């Protein structure tokens, strides 16, 4: 039989091999549901310990002054805080229940993302445990926080994006758009995730998605849902840009480029660092995961923007959990090779010094009156949940010491929104007058009445600015929270100021509103 003829005039080109298909999803398992239930249950059991966080007190006040936007956030959490505080006034467990439930949801989503990437039952369970013991889930699952909602929003969007990339069904983009739109009623940060995902698709493909009708429809959904908050920002000269500039200058917890970089290595846990790094490398280089490379690039773009712009280091934490989900698969495969017992033993032993201490550092398991200083050093927010009733007692003692004529026309002026929120919560039972503040959106919640010429000023470390507003300011006491805790209030001065130099309307509009 003769050999087939070869056309010598046409160079021979090998037939290109078909692209490698993404692995099928792993088998469903109940393990992550158990981990999520334990996470939520633990957070609910501890929800009533210590006290309100300064931000929670602010959210309750903002909820009493509902608007479509605020200087530092959207309307979602204040509206939720108002609802919960109306259902059960002063009940911390009720106030924090949504966060505990959302934390459990975050655990499930991390495991679900791992499953989409092809994780077996063991790798899904491992991903769920890593998420449950991560700093970003534990710390924010304990408090009512914009970050808790932001975490779930990013994970929902990431899960939908991974499903889209695996199946090629661009209708999943609608889930991404819906999640981002709802998230932008909470904070504007989901726009950062959108930028990261678009950049990832531009770099790694498939670029056809950028002109897909379902993707364009998803973008429209995001804009439509975010419109009320965006319009409020526009009509109020975009005050969040000013807050962002303050954060970039380092005038906030977790801000500053060095802090942001450091936080990348601890916010999930130091234990998880090699795991999420392995996940990132696999997403960018593993042939079977070629379809998901846009997700790896999305994190690189987002963390790059955070570091360059000087944002808070936890902004990209949800994407770190996505990388952790991928890394759990790589780690589980590593543990199943060679000396299986040795490798699995190393994983378990490594968890003890890194994962379990996070429970003590991030949750209120130690007595507040004997809280070690290193806990507050590591977890600033722990100190901001202790001592608010005693803080109000300290201000009330100064108020009772005023002569009766002055007491009747005195008001309280606080340096930050947490102090004002604490006095709104605990002040009425102590016959304290209303507290005012120019901090963030507190400036829009009202200014002192025109006849308030006696002010109890708390939270001001130095009276320099107060002296510009009053003829005299004298030290009248100090905050005593009756516990040894190094937070922003304990031991701070309380001044009594008299002799208002200019009307409150002028001070509030020309100085307080401008500088906060």
C-alpha cells in the first residue's frame, strides 16, 4: 500500500492540541456545613461579652439619621443597625447575629470555591477550617461591621466568577453584578474588586467576556443598585475621597503602606501564608487551571492598588481567602503524596501555634478586667469594646460637678463618633445632655444649640483647638474605665470650656464641617 502524498510546497504544522479543560467540581460534602455551623454558634455564644465597639455605637446613631450615604460608608449597615436595635434595644447578641451568620456563610463560600476548582471532600473541609480560623472571619464575625458584609459580597462575586470561568456560561456574571451592586450600598470597595476582575480578564482572558451581553447587563445591574449611594456622594462633593485621603496618610487603624503589606501575612493567619501563596502560583501556572488565571491576576491588581494608594491592608482579604481555597487543594494533594502520615502530621502540628491562638487574640474569651496588653497590641478592636459604661460614668461625674445654672445649659462635645455613640447609648440613664461631634458623618447629625455656652469636652488630648472656640478650658477630670486597658479613651482628659467666642453655626460650618 502506497504512503500518503505530502505536499512539499506547504510547510507541515502540527495540529494544535485542544485547550486543557478545567477539572470537574469536587463531590459535595457536609463537612464545611459543620464547620460553618460551629463558627456561627461560637460567635453567637461570645457575642454578648465585653461591650459595643465604637463603630457599632456609630452605626446605631447613623441608623437614627438614615440617609442614602454617609461620609465613610453607605446606608446598608446603619439601616440594619436601626432595625436590630429597634427589635431588641441594647441587645448585643441580636445586633451581632447577622455578622455571626455571615461569617458562617463566608466559610461555606470558601469551601464552595475550592469545590468549583475541583477539591475533593478533604480539601473542601481543609479550606473551610482555614477560613473559619482566619483573622478576617473571626474578628469581623464578632462585630457588626461593614467589613463583614464586604467579605461576603466579595466571596459571592468571586464564587460566581469562578463558576462563569469554569462553565463558560456568562449568565453567572449577573450574580457578580448583583453582589457588587448590593455591596456598594455598604461601601464603595466592591468597585475595587470589579477593577481587579476586569484587569484579570484583560491580562489572562477570556477577553470576549468584556463585550458579552450578560457581562454588560451585570455592569448595568451594579450601577443601578449602587446609584443611590453614588448620587449622594456626588451631590455631597464625594466626601469619601477625603476619608480615603486620610486613610492614605496613615490616620486610621490598619492604614499605611507598611501596615497594609504586613497585614497580608497575618490577616488570614501566618499558617495560611504558604498555602495561599501556593494557591496563587497554581492559579497563574497550573495548566488545568488556565481558565482561572484571571482570578489570580485580580488579586495582584487589587493588592497593588491598595499598596500604591495607601489603603487599609484588609481591603483585599476576601481575595486572599479565594487564594487560600485554591491553596487548600494544592496542600491536600501534597499531604497525600510520599510519607502521608508525616506530611499530615506536620499540617496538624503547624496549626496549633498559629491557628488556635487566633481565637484568644480575636475573640472575647479572656476576662475584660484581666485582658493582657499584648491582646490589645495585636487586636486594636478588642480594646475598643471595653469600658463604655464607665466612660459615660466619668463624663457624668464632671457634669454633676457643674453649678446648677451651668448644668442646665451644658452639652458634651466628643472628639470621635464612638464617644458620641457611647454617650447616646449610656448618657440618658445618667442624666447627661446630648453629645455632639464633628467626626465623619456626626457633623451632619446636628450641632450644639445656640445657647450652649458651657461644654464638657472629652476625647481631646490637648485643648488647643478648643481654646480657639472658647475663652477658657480647664481640666475637670479624666476618663476612668475601671480596667487596665490601653484604648483610645482610658485615662483621657475631660475639659470644661466656657465663654464661646463665636456662634455655633459659624464654628460648625466654617471649621468643624471642613476639618471634621
